[in-house]
C-alpha cells in the first residue's frame, strides 16, 4: 500500500486524540473523521454475509485493535424494523458498515435518514451475466476522502475477469491539493476537460469502449493523464472470492486506510479481461458506510 | 472554484444562498439546516433511470412548527429559493425524498409528528405531516382503540399525510385514501394559514367529519400539487370489524384476467367485496420466493415458459387475486358464499384462505396489508432482479375485462422491446382499475438503465395515445405525464400557481406545475 504519509499521520493523531477523549469523532469537525473510534459491521441476512465478513475481518488486521463488533439481522428489514430502530439509537458515535439485499437497502436508507446519520458511501455491487460487464460496482460517496474504488480496482486487476467500478462524489474536497491521479500498470488514465472533472482508468480496452461500458456517450474532450509511478493502491490482501474483496475494500476504507484520492466529481475503473471468465452465481447486494 | 454546497438552486448565486442559509439557521437553529454532503447523501437516493445529480438538493431544513414554516416561506420569497416539501419522504419508486429539480431545498417535516386527535367514536384522526402509520398503529394498540388504518406498501415507515397528498392507496375498504381525507391546514406561499372546509369556523367541531364546508371544495388542489404546505391533516379511520376473512384466488392462464375482472366488478360495485381487489401477476410476487437468475440468464425479458416453471415450482397462480371480507360472522358467511359461487362458475379458480396456506409469505403480507398491518414484504420485488432500479407506471382504465388484455399486450410488447419484464398487477377500485407496473432494472448496468428510461417514456406515450392516463408518476416524468392531460389543464394549473405562489418557491415542477 502506497500512502500519503502526511495524511496518514494527521489521521492517526486525530484518531488517537479522539480515542483518548472517547467521544464521537464528528462532534468537533464539520467532516467525519477518517478513522473511527468504534466500528460496527451490520450483516443484513443476505447470502453474501459470510463472505463479506471474511473480507471485512481481513481488513481489520493491523488497522484496529478493537476489532469489529458484528450485528446480524436474521431476515432483512421488510417484515419488521423494530430491532433496527433500537440498534440505531444504541449505536450513537459508531461507524457502521452495513450489507443489505436490494429491498432491505431501500428501507434501511429511509430509516437512517430519519436517524440523522452521516452517510459516507453507498455501493451497489453485482455479478450477473445479463450485462456487457459481469462484475459491476457503483458507489455514491460523499467525497473522494471516502472512496473505495481504487482499493477494489487494485485487488480485482490481480485476478481474472472484467469489471467496472464507478464512483460519484457528492462533493469534491475544498482544499487545494497536489493533484495526483491514480495510476497503475496496464491502465490508461484520462480526465474530462470540464471544471468538475471525471477521471476514467481503462485497462484492456480503449477509452471509447470504456466510456460506452459505463454509459457515457461523449468521448470527445478527454485529456490523457500521464502514467505516474507508484500512485495506486497496492494489494495487501487478496481473495479469490469477489465478495470478500468488496468486504475488504469497503472495510479498509471505513477504517481509514489511506488510498489515493483524486480531485474529481466522478471516477471510473474499467477492465476487460482476455481470460475466459469463470461463470459464477448471480449475486447483488448493497454496502453502506456511515457515522451514527 | 468549488462550491461549499453540493448543489445550488437554479438561478441562485452562492452568495444569495449563503444569506438564505443564515436566515434559515436563525429560525430553525444550526442543527436543523443541513448543508454538508454527509448530511444530505441520504436525500439524494433515487430509483429512477436518470443521474442522481439531476435531483441533488442544495440543503435540507427540518421544521417542527407552523410558525417556523411561515417564516421559512418568507425567507424563500425573499431569496427566491425553492423548497421541496416531504413529510416522511417515502415516495419509493416515484422519486423518494429527492427533489424534482437539482438545487431545490428539501423541507423535511418528519419531526413535525404529533398525533393531535384520535376520536374513537367518530373514527377519525388529525395528525401532523411527520406522523407515520407505525406511530398511529402503536397509538391504537397502546390505547386499545378498536380502529384500523389503511396503509400503502411502505406501511410502517410512511405516513398518511404524504401518501394521501400524492393520492396513494391502501388495501382496506378505506383504501382510496383521498376519499377518506377530511380537513387540512395549509401554509400558503404568502405565509397565511388556511384551514379548509369546516376548519374555517373558529368554533367548529366538524372539521374532521364534514368534508365539503361552504363554497368551492379546496382540499383537492393541495394534492399532487405545489400550492401550499399541508401542516395538519384529518382523515377517517375504519372501525375494527368483528370478523376479517382474507382470501386468495389463483388462476393459471394469462387470459383468465378477463374473467377475473368481469367477476369482480359487480361484487365491488355492490359492496359485496368492500376493499380494492388486487390481481397480482406471478412476477409481481416472485421476489418473495425466488430470484430471477434462478430462471433466466443473459439479457432480454423472461420467457413465458420460465414464468410457468416459476409458478409450478412455487405453487403460485399466474394471477393471484387478493381480497377480504369484513363484518359480523353472519355477514362474512353470506358474502363468502356469494364470492365463491361467482368465482367458482368457470371451474378455473383455486380458493385459498388462511387455513390453507399456513405461514406462506405471499398470502401473509397481503393479509396483513388488507387489515392495515405493518408489513413491507411487498418490497421483496426489489430482490427479484436486484440492482436498485424501480419505476412505477400507473395507468388507469375502466374496470372491464377487455381492458386488461389490451393493456397487458401493449405493456408486454413495449417492455419486451426494451428487454424488461412484465411485473404488474391490476387493482380494481370500484368502477376504475389501476394497472400498476413496477419496471425493475439494474442501475449498475448503464445499458439497462438507458433502456428503462426509453421504455418508460414509450409506455407513457403509447398508453396515453390509447386514452390511458397515469394517475401518479415519478419526478423525472412529471412534465411528460402532465402534457398527456392536455394544454388547458396545464394552463389552469399554471394560473393557480401564479395566483397562490407568484415567486414559484413551492416545489416547482411538481406534477409539471411551475
């Protein structure tokens, strides 16, 4: 893992001070802390719970002494929301990582809005064969600070199979930063010419094919970003199972593992593999990271 | 330079918006004016096939009193800042809590949640907009009141004010919610507070019992509109019946829908069956028992063969009719005899009651909803395909069997063209019938998302050309649907808007009204 040392030190110092005082990290500042005091993994009773948890636990190694507190919903949220409301009340000050099926995710989001949580990211994950790209991940994150895509792309590129990862950021960081772009061997990177730039990183396919794969029609006006050395998220842990990889990436980001942030409004990673894809069962789920 | 706001209202500068936010904070306090991305992210989620950026709010403000709302509209007028009001914001598949247009500020009333009055003798309630069905349900339990609610599918988390104002429906005999609305308090754009009908008399105790008052009946113009902010809402409650008998009738062929509707209509108009009858296609219920990927791989619509395999595997009907009888044991027995004789004539119907099905979830959630219970299992349909995309298409027709096949053929042709499935149900009201289609698609698949948009657009165009208007639609298609009702309706709506809200601060774009 290549890291921005200054950011990491700042994060560690802030996290340490907050731990010492034992109060919610976001009490002081306008923005949620990069590293949480206390982290809860909420498993929504989906078929991917176990695999996601495996990845999440792997991400905890070396990141937190406390480990993950795990809460389990037996059968989603549709039959009853009583337990969830109580859990939300009791978890004030914690960072939650949650995994839900599509239906429960809709209800969950409604419940958390009523509970005034701070939503950091929401990801929709799919493997299905009814699409041009089988592995698809779409994140809405509040800012590049809480992005997950780079870590996941770095993991997926090590294994066979095409994928697309898109991220939309509600707000770009306000501070002026030295803008580095994520960059990795095999990827060609581009940014759109607009003020709120989109970055796209393509591997195994052209820019126009990459744009088409993620639903962009305009392929004019893109500016190539030169390759830079070592500005990608190197892989500390690898799994053959894609759900475990998502669990790892989401949790690593939630716990404050630093990754390369790009100053952009949208970001995409698209990779077309030459290897023959191993057919897997269709799976879809939704992940959340939030501060209560 | 990047803005400190995630979006700004159209035509409003950041400096002006800063001034408005300062004013809102003075009235509501710092904690009730939300402007950061972290606070607003949960207001941006939509299920429609358009970019979320199209519906990103600039801020959300939380009010708890009528006086605050009066001040809010004053600030909005001063700075020309538009607000999008939500009560609980559960308009799932119709736009959820996100505003119609980028930059509109959400006025969230979920904390304005007092149950002001429940009269168990006259069977009515008066509530604030943030009151949820769950709150009322718990209130009835706590006070041991023999009253029933009528709830839509999001039951526990939704509320009567927002659902009724969007002309939503439920599944009990009180299921046509606006028909059972009685009295509103509305803050107008100029800050005046209007109490409709009998509520205009200072000493009246008939506000929640007599709908019409004197002169023009105004309540209707505050539904599916943007002419005011409803701050109190009265509605009628159903007395709990001594006996409740929910039932399901299964049919196995698509063409049976004609016979089903022809059988239901006289039973509904005569009141033998007192609640709206749902006729759900197997694919509408399939998410409770299976996943689409168990039956289909690859792109395109599901085949009829796969649908028949699904219903065989899970002992479902291709059509699943749900209704209930309410009353004394004698009334229910007599009506059950009439119902079984009517449906039994052709020999195609398979009757199922609570005794037959055990804890079958398909029957269970329908039975819960037809008694106003808190049960959201209908949303399992979001797991059928998965991917978070949902668009409700809701054309209205006459309650005639011939209309069903005509509509189904048209819908299936358009859906198949775009590679999507027919996930639909018919709901027989009294003389009308709602055809409810949930267009399910995967938002992680850009090609399918694009197809979903084009498909919905074509559905609206083709159905309206045949005379089938939508009774409700999502925020991405409000202008298009408004157009189908003709220029004169749009012009009258605009005239009313100009008169009541000259600065256009209240939910511009709602139902195509600006």
